[in-house]
C-alpha cells in the first residue's frame, strides 16, 4: 500500500501481475468505483476503446516554472466552513494539481497512479473543451447556433432535440426528459452508460450505441431555452453536431484545430462507443500540464503566442451572454450563486472574468483573468458528486485567485 496526496491509502497492487489477482483487477464493471478509480482514471484508454487526439511534437511549448507555496492560503466556504488550499488538495482525493500564474507553473503535484506524462480523465471538463471547439466552427460558418439541430441531424427528428436549436444544446436549456442520476443502476442513465461503452452490456443481442440512444431521447414538457437542465447527452449530441457540420471525426477535429496549436506535449484521448462515436460529454483524458495549456489559452482570449486558436469573440460571448434567469430556474443554482452557464462553461464571477469547467469525481479547470490564474485539479473522489468537497474546492480555487489579485 502507498499513501496518496490526500493521506488515503492507495492500493498499490491494482493491475500488478500477469494477470493481476482478482481483487486487484480494474474492469469495465468497477473502473469508476473506489478504490479501483485511483488507478483507472489515469489508464482509461486501457479499459475503454479510445481515439487519439494527436498533438504536434514540433510545436510543444515548454512551461516556465516559478514555484510558490500556496498551501497556507485560507478561505471560508459558502456554508461557513474554514479551510486552506493545502487542506483542500489533501482532503479531496487529488491525483494532480497545477496552478499557473501569468503562464508560469507555481504549483505542480502528482499522486496515486498519475504522473506528468500520463493522461487523466476529466469527465465533464470534456464538455467545456467541446464547447470551445464549437466556437471555431461557428466562426468559420460551418455551424449556426441559431439553427435547429434537425437541420444537421435529421435523425433526431421526433426526439428531445427535434425542435431544439444548437444554442439550446450548447447552453443546457433543452427540454429533455432525462435525469442525470449517476448512481441509478436501472434507469435511462444506465442505458446511456451502456450505449457509450462505459458499462458492460449484459445482453449480447443488445446492439445499443451512443448516437442511436441520442436519437431516441424523449422530450419534456415546457419550452426549450427556459430552464438550465444539466444532462450529459446534450454534450454528446454536440460532438455529433460538430462531426456532421465539419465532416471530420471529433478526435481529428479537436487535434487539427486546437490540440496541435496550444503547445501540447502529449496526445489526449477520447473514449468511443462500438461505432466510433466520441464521448464528448465526459470521455476526454489529457495530461495535467496540457490541461493547463488549454486553460491558459482560454485565459489569454483564445490566443497562444499571438495566434488565435479559439475566437476571442466566442470566449467573450461565454463570459457576457449566459442567461442568468435560466440558471436561477435550474437545478444547479445553488452551485454558483448568481452564476451563469454558456457554451458548456460555468461563469463564476463576471467582474473578475472568472469561469470554470467542472467534471464529476473532482475534475476542474478554473480561470480567473483578474488574477492571471489558471488552476487545474484532477481527482478520483469516491462519489461522482460530493457537494461538500465541491464547496471546498471552489472556495480554495477562488482564494488562490484573490491571493494573486
């Protein structure tokens, strides 16, 4: 047994041996549960078929380092509890933590099975990366946010998306009859997981796939656009939209238009279903530093070394044009009081131009432009959603921003 950054024992025997003993085997059935997730989350491509998001070795941009001790920065959570950044990192099953100030690494830490050259799954941070990619297609006239989804995907006619617009998909305001219950063993969410290749298919005759699942989703009552309703199928549908609009596979599209241009030092990956559909809602894995590079590009108005990667106007739109009313009427309004959601990003504080990408089990990219800060946290929390940990992480990341400005 080893000791991880959070002080919890790391089951060092996981997947060791030829083969590993039964109790140490990580499988498709257990990879998201503790303690197996502490190994699985940095070895996803060994568990689920994954497409490579290639980088360009000739364009790797080294990150300068200027180490600082941020552990003593104190904060108070929204529910009145005190903490420190060091305690937050230690107590929330952190596998990797990186902070960049003015583009320089000030903190970089690894634990469990993670290392600098190993990708870690980021779950719903994938949504925000996909939402940023959408901005490039919009800028080139390949995708119209105001157009009906069915203009691009006639297969969705009659589904929840049949009369929704691309913008409503981007902003999670589709009126869809779907519950995001990660722990439900029998409902639509489990069928969705099987369709995406994330859970075993019990019946070999069940020829389920992700796109087929999306095309059969049910519409809820009410109007599209009225209420923020967080459901992951929206973001997988966005990946399908980007593929159809561009004529390219999602992994190639992301590589060609973003990953090769941010200075990434390693390829990233995205899980795919049995027919090659990319899980853009949650299936991406990348190294800690490359996630930092992506966040730094977003902080710098979409530019890297003076070259525009994601259009500045798209990022400005993310920060300025979220629907506060839809957010307040939604089921996550307590997560960020007075917040907004736009193009798969959470708006934390408009005055500071602070926004973030968040994934289950403790994945974060947090950007505070006023502080010139990008913070990345990848984790293997036992539960998909832990509101107590989320409050500490959010408060800790915001406190780092306040520390720098």
